[in-house]
C-alpha cells in the first residue's frame, strides 16, 4: 500500500500544479490539461523504450500525470457548466 500512497500524493501534487497553470491562462484553461494529457502519453511511449527500472519510474509518473490531467479537465469542465 505504500507505493499506492505515493501514487496518490504524486497525483494530487500534479492536480494542484496543473490547476494553477490552467488558471494562469485565463482564456484557454481547457488547453492546458489537454497538452499535459498528450505529454503523458508521449512519456508512456518513452518509458516503454527505456525499460527496466527507469522505464517503470517514467511510466509511474506518466500514469499519475495522465490521471491528474483528466481530473483537472473534468473539474474545469464542470466549473464551466455550473457557471452558465
């Protein structure tokens, strides 16, 4: 369970960072999570090329980044829908 706790903490940190970056760009808030999502998919592909422990670490980070970007995308989308 300790590795899972680290995964959750890393994901929460990524959520906070992506939210801060997204709200710095007032006009294009939804663009930031989409770009981060694409970046995380590229990191998964790169982690598969590395293999070994380095690849597994990159995969761990990229999956956490992917989940955080999806959560932030949904949060911004729901906020947009509720503000209308």
